[in-house]
C-alpha cells in the first residue's frame, strides 16, 4: 500500500471520529441526479431504475481509498457485481483546489486507467451538490440503491476502519453482503453502518 505521512493519517482518522449519519434515510427514495463522467458523457441516475446501484464516494489521494484500490479490493468488488448486472457509480465530490479534485474528464479517466478500475462510471461532483444531498461524509462512503430506487444500505465498505491493506482479508464486507442479499431477493440485514475514511473535501 502507498505510504502516507503521519499528518495525513491523523487528518484521515480525525474525519472518522467526527462522522454523522447519511442525509437520506434507509428505505427512502434516493435523490435523483445527473453528473458529467470521465467518459465525457452525462450520467443520469434515473436511467438505471430497475437495477441495483452502488454509489462509491472517492478521493484519489486518500489513504483509505489507496488501501482498497492499491490492494485491488475495490476493483474486485466492482468487477464481481457489475458482472451480475449491478450499476457501480464512483463519485468524486472534491472541490477545486482540494485534495482529490479532478480537473476534468481526462484527469478522471487517468484515475480509472492507473487503478485498473471497473466501475460503470466515474462521476464528477466538484460543487458537492450530490455529495451533500446524500450526506456523503468520507472516502470511501458507500450507498446501495434497491431496484425501486430506495436507499437499501449506507455506510462503511467493511468493518475494519484502518489504512492497512492486510486488514481486508479478515474484514466483513458490508457492501458485498448487502448486494448478495438484494440479488437473492432478501432484505439487507445490516442496512446502515458508520462509514470511515478521509473527510469528503467539499
């Protein structure tokens, strides 16, 4: 995993300690949105009605994001579930001049190529409009929308709030568990958890 400075790590951990709940309630209709993507096209959430949708908030420079991408964990999840028909939208809400900001589609596309990412689309939300609608607090912060467009899961990717990639093997992945339940037509047994990571750089 990429080494990070003590200062960056302390800042990231501080973000975890001050978390709040998601702005959208479990079971409520998720806010619709349209955002530009790394491909240069605009993506409309409403176009995916009838499908399971994962929203993953990201920050390319966050050590917690590095943990899941440098290890290949996030890409593995993306590939596994998009192959099962799940739509995976990764969102960057970093503001201009802040950590993780993408200057445009070309820079965002480089992130996808460099990380060998397999999301359906990487979306740019530099004004933080969508992030604030959902109450995205950290990177990563994960949301799963059921086929009827309601929020089925919100919170952490797993139960190991660290930057150590070695923790992934023994972690319980909340996102994978929730998706497996939804794909099997079952309710999500753990619909909400406390997210962890760097604060979203609005």
